[in-house]
C-alpha cells in the first residue's frame, strides 16, 4: 500500500509541475500551503478565480502517465524536491526545479561539486586546460558538472569521466544536442549522471538554456569559467552562482583573444583567479554547505496565507506594472504581511495575470 501511495503522490506532483502557469516558486508555495500535490491541484480553480481569471489548464492525466512510462523505458527516474536523494545544494536555490529526470549515479550530486563551463568555440589550449582541470578535480573526489555543449563543456566531461561527471541537458533526457555528443551523452548516463528538467522528447529551445544554467550553478559549490565572450551563457551561469552564494572562479586569458574577455572581466569584478585544481579546492573550501544559499532577507520564500481580502488584493495589484519589481519591494510598499502578498501573487499567477522573472521579481504580462 505504501508503494501505491508513493506512486500516486509522484503522479500528482508531476501533474502539478507540468500544468500551465506552475513554476518552481508557485509549486513550492502550493505544496507548503496544501501539504501535498493532490490537494493543491484541487484548490487551483478557486485560487485562480480569486485572482480574476480562469483556472490554468492542468496537465492531462493520460499525458502524465505516458511521460512516466517513457521515463521508465529510458532507464531514467524522477527526483522531486523533498526526496532524500535530490541534489542537496540545488535544493537551496529558490528556483530549484520541482522535478528532475535523471539517469546514472545519483550519489555523484551529493558529493562536493564544481561546475566547469566556457565557450563553445573555445581554443585548443583552453579545452586542454579544462580537460586537465576536470580530471584533477574528479580524481580528488569532486564531481564536475557542465552542460554537454561543444568546447569547454565537452572537454570538462571527458576529463572527469573516470572520476565523476554530471551533465545537465537543456532538452529531454533522450534528446541529444549537439548531435556530435551523442556517444558522450550516453557515456555520461552510464558512467556519470545525466540530468534534465524538461520531459523526455523535448527539443531544446533558446529559453531552455538559461534554465539549464541555473541547475548547473545550483548543483555546485563553485563555478569555473575557462573561456567566455561578453554576454555569453557561461557568464549567466557565473552570475547565477554568485547570486546563490557560491564561489565564482575564472581562468585568465590573453587580452588579445575575444574569448578571454568574459573571464578577464569576471576577475576584475571580483571572481577568484584560477590556475590549477588546487586553486579551485582552496576557493570552495570555506563554503558552509548548511548556509550557502540562505540570504537573510528572502521574502519570496515566505509561505502564503489562507486568504487575502479584496482590499489587500487591490493594494498589491496597484503596485504592479509591466516592469519587473522585487517581491520584497512590493511587501515594503504594500505594508502587508509577506504571506498575504505572496497569496495575492500566487492567485494572479494562476489566473495568468502575473509573470515571474529572475531575482524574485514579478510583473504584469506585457500587452
């Protein structure tokens, strides 16, 4: 009976996160308020009505069961937030994915982990350095995480294969991108750990890559950038690592090489200069895993209230506009309890009248 109950709960949790207008923050707040996913699913229509809109389209039960069957057929499994083997550091991130699809050695994510990322069109010297760095870290018992992209990511995975590597893909766990990494992706799934947030069969789109980057940064005690042009995806990963309270590290390069500009700027901005695996170990050593991502002022993580009055809703809605604003600023200006503001935001999001942005910011939909 316990196994059946567990299976029903997994089904409800997956259905909740696969439903429209349900992101990581909304999912976490619904579970915190209603105790389980089944109760949250039942409550969504009333919450959306109070937000002034129709209830979001809940994921069809047939589609959810088909996804679960496909995941099992691929030799993969689900990890939900709250599960004992969910990656511990990732669980601290406010936007932690409510569910991950994984293949391989899940315990690798519980070890000290370092992300190694960089340019897709990396130089041969940078790829050699990344491969050697990853090999040295992995041989020291440190898991090396990256995004399975061309260039630095590929070099890092190859270097760490024998000791332990984690690859996070932007699409489904059964979708290979880039195509030339098909053999490497399978090897990581067999010898390391392969992670996806999207359902099996999902082709990666541009919006999926920043989501993937937040997982890479969230898994790791620190992120090393080996080569990166300005405004590259690797710098997004570094920024997310810094926002989560993790170490941000960079390998310096020639000022004559545009691929080194991102790393050199990171160092100028305070990133730790890295020349060896010993430098990385030293940089992540002082981090306290218990408080690594627990900022003192974290209004977005506050629970929601049982209800809000019409006047309280109007007070919050009046402060919202198309420009994203921090949730903590809304709470200060509204003069309401954090739980009440969170309740109004949840109702608006479920009604399709609110968008959440990075950095715990919210806005009305454009147009």
